[in-house]
């Protein structure tokens, strides 16, 4: 699983960038896991509102952590 992107602008000194696009390269299973995670995070955001800060896929999808050195963490933030 890999994620690539094109930089739109640098947002901070610690390397955070805003992307103009993101490209996900992975197996159908990995892409389904991302889709399910994004859907679940959207539900949490709706339910918790301002109390929702962020969610990491590696905290939500057990098998994601086993690929930690190879697969990037996907984070949803409000």
C-alpha cells in the first residue's frame, strides 16, 4: 500500500503539506479497508461533532498495524 500526492503548498515547518491530489496504490482489500475506515470516521464525526478530533486507520483496522513499516497511516481530522 502506498500513497502519493502532489504538493499544493507547505503548511508547517515540520513537513505537513496540503495536497492537490492523492493517489492510493494498493490491493482491492486495502482500498476497501480505507473506504470502510473513512465511512466509519465520517459517522464518528457526525455523532461526536466538535468532540471528534481525529482518527488513525492503524488504530481502527487491526491488520493495518502489521504493515506499519510499509503502509502509511491514514488520518481523518476535523
